[in-house]
């Protein structure tokens, strides 16, 4: 019994050490965020974007935007997610016209 108990405790200790050594992965939104860039009205899609990351959209996004993720999308007027918030879209929400240069996702 002592041998089994010792091995079980060793395995539990190893599992606990791994949990402490390797932090939980970052959370990601589930779903797609669809927007259009100009010129040319080119459709772009972000798939399962990571929470808290800033996603520059290149040239200004303009036109219809659909937040088909399970997280709030905050659209910014600059490419670094720092300046004026252009708009916020809740999960499942869309708008027929928006203008922004970057987007960040979070709960």
C-alpha cells in the first residue's frame, strides 16, 4: 500500500508542479469577426481572436461589421487600440456602417 500511495503522491505532485510551471493559456473568443477594408470593400475575417490583443485592420475598415463571436468587440479610431473608441459591438451584434482602424476583444 505504501508503494502505491507514494507513487500516487508523486504523480499528484508532478501534476501540481506542471500546473504551477505552465500558466493557463490565454482565452480566445469563439467565432468570427467580419469587417470590410477600403478601398475595394474587401471582406476580412478574424477567427477566434484572443482576448485583450489589439488587432490592427491595416487601412481603415469601413462598412458593414459583424461580431459573430462570444466576446464584446471594441473598435478604435487608431491602429493601436489606444485612442477614441469608435464603437462597441456586443456578441452577435452587427452594424451596417462603421469606421475603425483596430479592434480588441474581451468579456
